[in-house]
C-alpha cells in the first residue's frame, strides 16, 4: 500500500492522539508520512528543539509514547515556489473560530478532491467554513467529521497530550455537500463505498486492525446518525450549561420551576431542529432520538449528576457556543427562540457578574 501523506493542523488533544496513532501504523516508513502544520516559525523552532517529537501518555503514567514527525509552519511549496496541493488534511482545534482561521491559511492548497477531516468540530463550524472559506473557493472538498470522547484529555506541555481513557472508537462520517437532497439509504451506501475507495478513510480504518497505543479504533457511520447524536448532545448542553450557572446544585431534583424550564427549552430546541433540518425526519430512528420526553429525562438525569461532569463549570464561551447555535438557526429560519434567549441572557449576566466580583478588590 502506498502510504498517503497526511497533513495535521491544530492544538486539540485528540489531534495529537490521532497523529500518533497514524504515525504508529506498520505501513509507515521510519519517518511517517505525516506533516504537522504548526502555528508559526517560533513554534516550529521549539518543535525542532524538542527533537521533532509529540508525546502521548496515559493520565496514570502507566504508558507513554512518542513519535518523530516532519513539520512546517507554512503552506507546502514545490522547488519552483508554486503552492503544492494537499490531498489529506486533519484539523483538530479547541475553539470553533480556530478551525476557520486554520483552514484559511491553507485554503490555496485545498482542491476539489482534498479530504478534510474535522475532529470534534464545534457547533457552527460547518456554517462558518461555508461562508468564510468554501464560498470564496467556489467548491466544497471532501469533508469528513470525526467524533471521539477522550476522558480528561489535555496538553500538559506544548508538545505532549495526556488522557485518561478513550470511551469509544473515533466515529467518522462523510459530510454531504448539500443537505437539501439528503437520502439516508444513499448515505449508508456511500459510507460503505468510501471505506474501500477513499485513501484517507482506508488509512484511518487500519487503526482497527493494528494494536496501537490507545486502541482508539475507527468506526465509519452515516452522516445522519452522527448528526442526530450531535443534536442530542447539543440539546443536553444547551439546557445544562445555562441552568448550572443560574441554579445551585443543592435541591435541583426537587425544584419544580426548574423542571418546567427544562421542558420549555427541550420543546423549543426540538421544534427548531425539526423545522431547520426536515431531511433528518427521513432517518428511521429520528423520532426516537429527537423525542421531547426522552430528552427531558436525559437532561434531568445529567443535571443531577453535574458535580461529576464537565457541566459543573460553565463559561460564557460555552453558552455562546451551544445556546448561541440554536439562536443562529432560529434567526436564519425566522423562528421564535424566546425561552432560550431569556435563559441565555440571564446565565451570561450572572457569569459576567461573577467574573467582575472575582476581580473587584471589594469582594476579595
């Protein structure tokens, strides 16, 4: 097998782990066909001083590993100075705007058949890329979305990532270039075909057949399935993030008014999804997943156990990302989103007040 060259861009922990696993495949040469695209020359210099290595380790320090990579901080060029094309690009960033900014820098290298894998893209990233990058280029490349849940993952240093465990395989789907004509059965068929024909997916699927550091594995899924999963996660986060900011943890389960707010939010969110994404209703399991009562139970259950989850410390950025996404979808379609708007404003106001008090000497 000719190993395709992959370029990797971004600072998300998942990006570091995926790079390590790809570089560890048995088909790779001594210097893996993987090029890290770093932020600037200064970071590239620091990377070279670090022996051109990225390190990954388990949080309990039971295992650690490192790989050496090629790296650059600018678009690839031929000896003539002409911009070279990138066939395979993986992007993993921690913030939504960073996805767009990162791609803009390398947009000249992207052609119609470039495979672009977005790792855990934030809500709104697809729309921002459409407006800021693809419209200007006049085409959309082959976009893939990869979702994975790494427990307690972070970067303890600039060129190292640490995590507790991988909850499930990296789930990858091909993002259709137009949702208007979306067909779920055709999506399932295309997913199977791409596994054998797309060189980036074939490389990623090799992670299933080899014993890699994390054994993360890769599962290809229809786009509709992953979009429903993301909407479920979005609804849960859009309820819990602002409510956690507004309500104390104690006594949540007995708070009748809070449960009424949750019902109102869930009803509003499901209505927006059904109105803005009518193509999803043709997916066989749509009604069972985007079901008000089921989602209400999920939100209530997650709210009660929030002290043990990432929901315990909401930020204004979180609320802008999750609740703001529903506001954007509602506004674009001329829909009412009053409950979400009100809760969003209240939560942000309280968080802003807490930030102000934390820096005001009178409250220290």
